[in-house]
DNA sequence: TTCAATCGGTTAAACGTTTAACTTAAAATT
DNA sequence: AATTTTAAGTTAAACGTTTAACCGATTGAA
């Protein structure tokens, strides 16, 4: 068996209480004893037993990371990257991360991940849009939670998110700066706050530059904003507005779909049309031409979410909104209109 | 606070030992008492404390699920599905799953996931190819582990895998059945056992049908078998063998890349060439035409891996190889040669 | 009829921590 | 010099289980 607190105490010549206090950064201990204890800890490669610690302190040391299965299975690894950010941050912290998915059509009464049933997490990260029913269930659990990359309209929760309005504005402004005037927007699942915010940013930018605009510049599909959706939306957009010179897709997946449509129909990027996406997924670089987009720092969203959750757990901090900055990434799919 | 074993014992009118024995399916208990206890458990929504249980029994109740970061971030959700299978199976079991990634260039001495450093898992699932250095490190930990969708050549380990040779054979045989004779193979990372097995199956099928064949029908790229790789491999293949009538891609990602190459060069599927992939990823259905492929039951791989691991943990079972059956899925990218 | 075996359960120790309450010595205050 | 305060550490109880050892009652064998 591996060393326990007794072994450390013996080796350092102190009581087990002292070892515990040192490890919990109690100020009552002199720096000399601290040094001795830490030395013994290192030499014995001692790690406190989570079970013992949890038993007495009622801390599980676990963090739940929850998202819907279809978000998890998305083709463009977006939420997986956010998870990675959290997981990486957790390596530095006291916590383990338990990843679980829920049904994207979760209803009250549906089976929950085990660690929720048993209340075996100290906090929860909810990534991406989840059914309101699920939020209701989680709220009743009395376990602290934070949202990342999504939060529900009603209610006031701690959340880590990007400024989607600003992103939409920036993307559109980029096209305007390139002298484009007829700029189409393709989106989907318009009830999703991120997407409606991006659309709002798009409209604001146009308005801000006094550009003519009407609803026929906008195509929004019903379902999930994926490649297939981008293809069909681009198609519809061209049927309505064949004279557009630029397209802003609400995310890169749709932009990729749109790109396929354009290729299939002999439309050249950037000869005939400029295209900008949103997210900055890996695939963008492989495209021909590489996609101009708004960079979303996914890893950072994950680490920030974990850090915020830690604060919520520790200080019982009040609802707080953390905005992670985004950035325009100019590649080759947008060009100045001549 | 939630109920503990004392509350249950009180309610059922027995000792806490009895409650514990019932919950651990000890045979010493009469069915009548068992019933009483179970009733009390249900009424109080009692869940044993993992900490307390772990403290006395030295069982953590955690399973580690480990894969390289680039496998986790793959565009086609393959390993995420395997994870999902394991996660779902774990809901029925006693265990929590801790997902962690390691660097795809992991070297001895690199930072390990926390739960490994602290030996806080009862078993490990290793998904996909991982560096040998990592396997060495894990072996020294004396924690049971199983491989899924990969295992190293040397050594004898418990593993859940598909029959890649058979898959390669089946795919090729399908093309042969459609009267194709000049069948190209595109692959990558040929050191990967799955891929070399598929190639072996391809060769066997050709040989089995006495078809003429030489190495120039085969193109293998150095790096990871992704879309970009499929594009370039298809290109090279056509430069060497412009008269092929069918292509077997070692996985769907490469098949998709190849499809793009074919489209870009005015080659029609299935008019000019038939194409078959391997894996059966979601994207296949969106393609034009939908891709014929070998279906790999990813969820099942995950559940089987978890189940096997449980057996290894419990019975200390000997190394065992579980073969999960694959299946040919005929869609529209392959057609009889006329 | 007596003794051993079996059945169905209980008692109590142990697991490895945390932390409130306590102790002792030294320093500061009166 | 006597008293109080502070600093630095120790003692011991508590957390909620599991499980070996134990116990009494019933059954079976001799």
C-alpha cells in the first residue's frame, strides 16, 4: 500500500494533525515544520486519501461536466475542446472531472448520470445548450453549477461565455470594411441565444453603417447548424438574393456547407462572393480557400469555466458573467470588393 | 443531509451490518429482512457514501478512460462514441468514469492525469493507439486496464476490438463481387495495427480471387488518416494507376477526402469509380453519394470495454480478446461494373 | 437426550482523514 | 514580577461504511 498520513507524520517527527494542517495551508504552522512535512510528503510520494478526506469533510473532489449527446458528438470538435480546457485546468486543482452526456431531448424524470443521482459532485459545469427541464432538475439538487457557452434567458446564473453580439458585429464589420454592401446571413436554430446574438450583431453593424437591409438577406433553418444545413441555407439565400457579394455564416460548420454549395454551383470564393464563419474550428484551415472566421477560444472557455466554478464552490460567489474575448481571423475566404 | 446507513437500519428495524450485507448481496440474509431493508432504502432514497465505502474497502469506484488528445479531437466522432458506450454502461454499474487525455507524443516523465498520479481508479480503459511509453508507465501502476480499438503488438492484454482483417477482406470482397478487378487501396499510418490489418484483409481478398495485384495499387501516407490525407492519397493513386475502377479507403475520413479529390477532378462516383470506406461515421450519410462502408459498432465497443474491465477487476480474469462483429453497409458509392 | 452444525443476524473494530478543543511555551503587557 | 496574549503544535472525536468474529436459536445427527 502507499503511504498514509501516519507515515508522513512519523517521518517528519510531528503529529498527524500537523501534517493535515500543513497540507491545508493552515497558518498556524511554522515555516520550519512546514518544510519538514513537505519534504516527507515528497519523499513518500504521499497523496491524501480522497475517501477519508471526503468522509469527514463532505467534499467529494469531483466536478461534473455535462452536455447533450449531440453536442458531444458534433463533427467539429467544439465542446470536446472546452472539456479539454476544463480537464487540463483540473489537473492543477484538487478536482476530478466526470464527463456525462444527457439526452438532447431530456425530460423531467429521465435517467440522470449516476454522479448526479448520488450527489457525488461538488459542482457542475453545463456546456452548451441543454433542455430547460434539465436545468430545473439540476437547480433542485442544490449543487453549485456554472454554464459555459450558453445560459438560459430567465434566471441569473454564473456563466462563462463569449460576446456573441460583438462577434456578429465584428464579422459583419469586416465585410463592410471590405466594401461589401449586400451581405447575407445564414443561420439555424434561431432560438439559440448565441445565434440570435450573432444575428443581432450582424444587424447592428449594417445599421451602424447605414446600409440598406431587409429580412430577405437572412436565411435561418430550423434545425441544428451543421454542414448540411449550411448547404441548404446558402441555396435558399441565392434563390432569394442572387446578387449578394458576401455571406456571414453563423458558424463554421454552416460556412463549410455553404462553401460546398458554392463550389457545386460554380461560384468562386472570393471571385464571386466572400464568406466568413464563426468559431474557428480545425477544418477551416484545410478548406480551399481557408476560411476567414471569428476565433472562439474554446480551451480558454473550459479553463475559465472550471476556475469560475471553483470560486462559486469556495466563496459561494454570486452569479457572475465572464466574457472571454474573441478575435477576427482573416484568412482567404474574404476579399475587398472592387 | 441525505440518509445514511443508520437511518435505513432504524427504519427497517435491523442493525447497520444487516443493511450493509443486504446491499452487498450477502446470502446470509433472509428474503424477508432483505425486503424490509430494500424498502427502507427506497423510501429514504439512500445511496451509500462512496467515501466511507472506499475508505474501508479500498475501492475507489472510479474508472479512468484515457485516449490521446488528437483522437479525442478527431473530426469524425469515433472515440467519443466509444466513450459514450462506456459511460452509458457505467450508469448501470457501480462506477464513475473519469475521462482524461494524454499527449499523443507522451514521453516517460510527462505529466499524468491526476487520477493516475494518485492511483484513484480501480481500472483503466485505454482507447485507441497510445504511445508505448504510456503503456509502460501504466503497466507499472498495477492498476487493471483493458484496451479498446487498439492493442500493442508485444504483450498479452485484455482487449476489445473489431476484426480488421475480416473487415478489409469483406470490403474488398464486396468490390470483387461487383466485378471490380482493379481495386486501389489508400491508407495512412501503416504502423497502426488496425490499418495494416485492413490492408492485409484487402490483399487476402484479392489473392483469394486470383486477381492480379501489385504494390502500385497501394498508396499509404505517412501521417494520420484524415480527410486531407485521403485527398492526397487519391491523387497519388490516380497518378500511378489511372485505370482503377474502385477504391478501398482505410477509413471513412480518407474516403471523404478521396471523394473530394474525385469531384474536383470530374470523376463520377459510381460512373467512373466505386468507393468504399471503413468505420461508418455519421458524415457518410450526408455525402453525395452516401458512402458504402464497413460498420464499426462504436457504442458497443465502449460498453464491451467497460464490461470486460469489470470482469478483469472482479475475477482478476486472464487476458482475453473480445471481437465485436462488423458489418458491410451498402449505400450508393459502390456499383456493379458493367 | 445431547451435541454439533447451520441459519440469520449483531457487535465492534478498522479504514485515513479533518478540526474543535486543548496544551504548552514564549512573548507582550501591565 | 505577575498576568495576558499569541504562536505552534497535539489530542481525540467524528465521518459512514465493511467485515471478521461472535452469538443465540433452530435443526439434524448420534
